[in-house]
C-alpha cells in the first residue's frame, strides 16, 4: 500500500519508533507526519517513506478533513490517533 495524505502510519525508525502519525503531505521519497502533540500541524516532521509503515487508510471524519484540505486542529488529531491506538491498530 502506497502512503498518501491522511493515512495513518507507524514510525519504524528514530526516537519516535512505534508511534502513530497522520501523513499531512508527501514529497517524492518523504512524508510530512503529524500527531498533534510532539509534531503539530504547524511544524510537521519530514521522514523518509521507507521508515514508515502504513497502518490504516483514513475512513473517519478527521481523515476525510485532512484529505479534503479542510481545517483540522491538533486536538482532533490527538483524539483520532488515540482512538486508533485503542482499536489495536488493525492492518487495512
């Protein structure tokens, strides 16, 4: 599965290994990831695609808003990622 905007991904390398993030955008071999806490929408982290594992293709409200380019708050991101972490991170 190719990583696209608004996908939920797990970091495989670095200090943030194992954490869930949303992809705010992609640029060739890089993705810009956010989680609303350490990496806010205003300052996403640039990470190589090979260091990310796709977890879920967005289906909830936050995912749709990110994909459509609508305003999303950092607290919305935190809540959505917390609910996904509670779901057991099922592969899709």
